[in-house]
C-alpha cells in the first residue's frame, strides 16, 4: 500500500465553477516571452486591480484571461503598458465558461485547481500565526528553534501546498513541509561587526545572484532581495507617495517594532520580486535578515534539520491541516479529508542491466537468492559485483595519461594515489592505465600555472587523458576553466583535499576510476531491455548554453551529445533548435536506426518557440523522407520543483497506528493521461533511519503528435535513471537525458559568468 500527501476535497464536484473570459484587444508580440508577459498582467490584476484569481489563456493567436464570473469590474483599470512601448487593453467579454469536473479538459481542470488553491491562500493570509513566502508557501511566525540559544540561525517551519486533479475530476490538496532558515543577525549586525564578507562566502554562487533576505516586521514577514544602499537614514528618506519618512511609516504601520529602530540607521533598498522587475523600496537596514540555503555551515549545528523522516513529515502535515480550520470556496465550505490518499502499491521494477561478456543481472534473480519480495537494497552491490567480475559492457583503449598535481602534494601521497588508481582501473576494466608523466604545478587562485601546463599537453597530444588534481583554493573558479581547456582531450578532475580519502576509501577510489573510464568512452553497463520509444532527446539550457543528449538503439545504448547556444537567456530560439535536430536526427536515421517514436525530455519548462522549432525540424525530416510520415513524438517536461507531493509506503491501517516509510525507487502515481509523479530515489529502512524522505519528480507531457501511454513515458524516465555509472550504489533523481546535460552545463557555467 502506498500513501500520497494528497488530501481529497470531497465536495469538489458539487461546487459551482463559472468563469468569465477577458480578451486582449491588441495583438501581442509572438515571442518566447509572451507567456511571461501575460502572466505578469494576470498577477497585477489578481493582486491589485481586481483582487481575485486571474489566469492567462490563449486561443489561436489571441490572448485571453479568465476569472470568476461574479466579480464586479466596475471602474477597474484594465490597461497595461508593455513592449513595444504601447498600451494594451483587456476587455471583458460576455462569454461565460462553466466547468464540469467529471468531463473537463486537462487545461480546464488545471485552471479550476488554481482557483480553488487561492481559497487556501486567502485562509492562511488571514491567520496571524503564519506569514506568506509565496502564494502557496506559508511559514509560522515564530521560529521553531527560538528557545535554542546555541543555534545561530532561526528555522521557520512551514508548508507548501497546491491543488491538483486526479483522473475522474477529483480535486486534492497536496501538502509538504518546508523550512526557511534565516540568520539571527540582521544586515545591520553584519555590517557593524565587519562580517559582511561572510554573506558573500556562504555558498559558491556569487552573492549578487543569491542575495536573499527576510524582511522581518514582527508579525509581518516576507522574502525579498537586497537592491542597494540609499545613502540616507530612515529619518531622512522621504516617501513621496505616502508623504512621510521611512521612520514615520514604521511608527504608523509597525508600532510594535518601531521602538527598536534608531533614527540614524541607514535605509537600504529591497525588491519584492526581482524576476518581475518590481520597483525598489526603502527599508531599515536592521529589518533585513539573510536567508540561507542548506549549504550554510550554520545549518550543520541547527537543532531543526532540513531533512525529515516520513513519519515526522506526516505528523507535521497533519498539524497543518488542523491549523487550517474551515476553508471556503466562495460561500461554500470545502469538505477536506484529513486522511492521505491510499492506493495499492504501484511501482516500476528496475530493468535488467547488461555488462561485459553479455552478462545480464535482473532483480528477479536477486529475489531467489535473497528470499526478499523486492531486494532493491541489494541492487547497487549487484551492479558493483558484476562490474568487477565481467568488466564494462563497452571499453575503449586507454590513451596515454598525464597527472597534473599541485606541488604542495607530497611525493609519497602522489605515488600512492597513482598506484591505487592504476590498480583500480585494471580491476574494473582489465585495461592498463599508464601515466607518461607526473607534472607538478604552482597553485594560485586563478589556476594560471595549471591551465598553462594543460594547454601545453593539449597542444602536443591529440589523444590524451589528463588526470588533474585541483588546488584546494578556488576549486569552483579553476574547474570550469580547466574543463574548457581540455575539451579536445579526455580529462578527469579531483579535489586536492580528496586525494588522501581516495587512497583509503574504496568506494571513493572506485567512483574515481569509473569517472576515468567513462571520460575515455567506456560504458560500464547498458539496459538489457528495450525502452518503449526509439529515440530520446534531452534538452537543458543555462545562461544561453544548450546541451542536447541523444539516446537510441536497443535500451538506449547508443549515445550522442551536442552543445550549442540558445540565442537567449532561457529559451532556445526556433532556428537554433530546429537546425540542431535536423542535423543530429538525420545522422541517427541515416546510420540505420529505425525511428517510429521520439521523446523530448526538457528539464523544466518548454517554451513555445522551442516547440515550434521541434515541430519544424520533424516536418522537414518527414518531407525529405529521412523519417517516416507516421513518426510520433512527445515533448515531456521533467520538473524537480512541482506539486508538493511525497510518496510513502504504508504499514498498518490508515489511522493513528499507520507507519509511513520511504518507498521503493520507481513508485509512481498517474494523475491523468498526461501527468505522473514518480520517486526515482529512496532506500527503505536506510533512509528512514537517517531521517530522510525521498523526493518526487513530475513527468508532464506538454505536447504530443500521436498517442503515448503516460505509464510508458514515466517508466522510461525511471529506467533512464539506471545509468548511474559514476556511483553505482547511489540512485540518481533525473534520467541521464537531462542529468548529463546538467553536469556539462555546470562544468562551464562559472567560466561563462567570469
């Protein structure tokens, strides 16, 4: 039995869902940012002008908005100034839409779910013991660790929620626990103590890209971003629209904390939403408190851990549901179940894997050997055993190798490292790794000497393997520069601080040797079974760089990777994605691989112009006879951040005696014909003991040409997580179609920023 953090709204099908359409009078620019633009207008109408839920909707080439039918729009300003510097008018129409959940389309169900979701947001906004971080994430006003004097960070427990539909038109509230970590020192405290540099060092990402704060005004709190100094005190800075100073504003609006403000303290700017370009607003420097991620060292000693066991997580969710009290949609109270959705266990079994010498391992063989119903905890060790006994499925001759290491590394440790790595590569693959030279370099913050030595080796050797020990200082800056330098040869990197650990830790040594083999073209194992479709294309974009990964052939054992530019910040321009697909799919098809179905995996959101490029490329390939006219394709969005749904296995009856545990990897829930939620990681018992909960992945079919079974789509997503070559004993959360893309992008991201 599986349980999902989904709680049914039992009277949802009896509610009245009637909505009015509003039409944009003028034609909007047809570009990638059209969805962003209309969403911005919808938010403006929702929050300020109409104060009711408003959602964008398209019909052919026209832009529409949809809102509750009974809202009074008298004297409402529905004009917007936007690109290209013109005024757009949103006109109410007489068209009323009634939605019957039992027969509604997926788009209508998603819209209704968003409308009902707002009822929960409004209820929580009116509760004094919660503050709003986003419309669907609220935190308790008091930190859960306020009595722990030893903690240097405040931990605010809270909850993310959302409303979704499940087949048959049933609406459910999805809930999960969230935690916000906030420094107990304000920005003023950091400056007074000369600690502001610590804010820039709390994570590897540059400060201006992650300068997140909590504006804490006592019972009123919200997240924001620091936007610069005003150069004036709060007693000097004049608020023109309010005809008062910042200090006077606080004395009027927040009397409970105004007594703690000094007239001489600085006013600094913050922005509420930098993504939407909100205007900066002044605030006392003592009211901004840095928010930290789980990378911050203070979290290691915090009494409130970021991870929770399933049992504790469900207990907190139950408390939240009790706190909600009565929620109404319009004038109708919602009948919310307090019991999570229970369904008989549904999970995808791990596929068979093929190693060298045609050796195949399957989970059913482990079942017979261990006498366990589903011995998933033995799956990682089984892969490692097969690798050593039968070697990789495919190997390439190893090129001449060079070791680049800092001159601060002792000769004894360097020799031991080389000897152990050579031995481990031989054990795994049967291949002889030979180091031609060991080249010491002088470490520095920019890695100049290391890059210079690498450039010389790359210039002198067309086929070489560079094993690079990166300096302890500034690894994040040197690594992308080095990878860019070594693009034409093979390379594998290791942190100087990890060399000693590799020499004494067998699993670390094993994974490093696997990294060397993979870098030189080896495939430790492949899927022994067929995938449901013929070609998988992974697409990921970051800071105008794009990586495409193609998997095809039996079990996806043929692979191709391409890189390029998106032509924009996030979305790929139509021509660029079209030309890439024309070239790569043509090469695959002309190599003799029969293509009848293609799946595109997009990490996150697919943009309209990207969809156009994919359609255009496939239509051209059909017209040229490269692929058949019956070739089906689907664009699938893979979302790590989505509905707050967790999946648990259940022991005991659905009552207070129920025990919630982590699920097997591969457990899933089909939401409808186009969406499924799956767990790709999680170790039952082991993760429970460690106080961890498996995350879920949303698989969403955004566009199709031809019929696709969502179960098959989701199952292949899970199967493609089995290429965890770098660490066989650790499950990966994303299919390699996008995971390999992401890894390559992260290798070069910092170089692009510099």
